[in-house]
């Protein structure tokens, strides 16, 4: 009898972790082990080692992260511990156990001063603590386990958890008008699509370590995103465009963080969905 390969998913109660849980039944050739923050806080290093010794996974998908972008400005040490040091430990333990490591990073590693989609090798220069802590995680992972795969993604949303789409739908149901920033450009990522892309990478016939960019196709602003949510949901709420300067936040955001996804599509044959098609799919799922 052939033993199934085990995939350990950390941070499994977040948006991406729950989407991976939703599609796990489509991949019966693998045994999935889903561990939320309460099961395995990845910055508790002895627990990390214990779980590896217990489960002996062949793959780890690290969805665990400190994601409170604004709060990170006050909780810098914790952000760097979870997003930086802990990622390095996970990567190193994966190497020790001959386990393949996939880690999720962010478009916030870029400063947002670009005008063309960022490529993987472009200069990184985060403008906030969250981005800096995620960049440290990338560096630790590649230093301690060069066989790692890192996927930078952006503007993630899902039917699960707290995210821009669900927040907008709630506000549009409660208010006659809302204000949304119109001078920050990027690309949304439906977490269900990202989950499928990750499984495509694991199922691919060749492991190709390195850094990759992934999001849905399209270059939009948060204002564009909100208008599409309004249109698809049939809301009558008025969406007003405002500049970033009118909506100050503790953490600065990159003004432009569109990423070039050519590398991941060529390396693994992954198809990219249009952002609006995926948004329509998500809102339909939410209303069913």
C-alpha cells in the first residue's frame, strides 16, 4: 500500500487556510493536516519541532502570519517574530526533515513608487512594519532553506474571514454612501484561486524553488474594487472616491503594487482569472 504524502497547513483558520480546507477533498492523493494558530502558534519553536516529529509531513504550506497592518506599527516585535523569525524556523525545520516549504508573502515588500508591474527580482523597500516583517520572512526562508517556494500575493479576499469585500458589502447594506481611496493601485486575489494555484504547484511534476508573484489579472484601485462590489451585489450605496491623504492610517500603504505574474504562469502552467470574474464568483458563493 502506497503511503499518502502529507501536507501540513499552518494558519488554517485564516482566509487562505480555509480555502485550502474547502478544496482538500479534490486532492484525495494527499493527507492534509490543518493547524490553526491555537493548535500551532508558529513562533513557539518547540511546538513546531514537536509537530514535525509527530506528523513527518512532505509539504508545509505556511498561511500563518501577523496581518494587522496598522497594529504592526505598535507591535513591531511580534510582527517580526511571527512574519520573520518564525518563518525562518519553519523553513529550517522543513530542510531538516526533507519537507518542501511553501510560504505566502505580500506585495507590501515593494515601496509603491513603481509605474509598471513589479517583477520578482525588482528592488524591495517596504514602507511599513508589516511589509518589512514579511520581507524578513522571505529572506530567512531563502537563507535557511533555498529550496523554498515563496508566493507574494496582494489584496486577498474570501468568503471566509474579515476582508475588503465583506467589509464593503456590510457597509453598503448599512449606509447610503461610503468613501473609498482612489489613488492606490493593485490587483485583488480571490483566496480560492490562490489555494488552487498552490495545489497546482504541489501537484506539478517538478519542484521549482524561488520567489513568485500571484494575483488575479487586472490593475485597479480600491475605489474601482468597491464600485465592482456595488455593481455585482446590486447595492444602491453611493461610492465616493477620496485620496489617501483624506484617510490617514498608522501604516503607510504602497501607492502602486501591481505585480507581474509571468514567472508563475510559465513555471507551472497556472492560468490566471480576471479579477472581476473571481469577484463575481465569490459574491455569488456568499449569497448562496
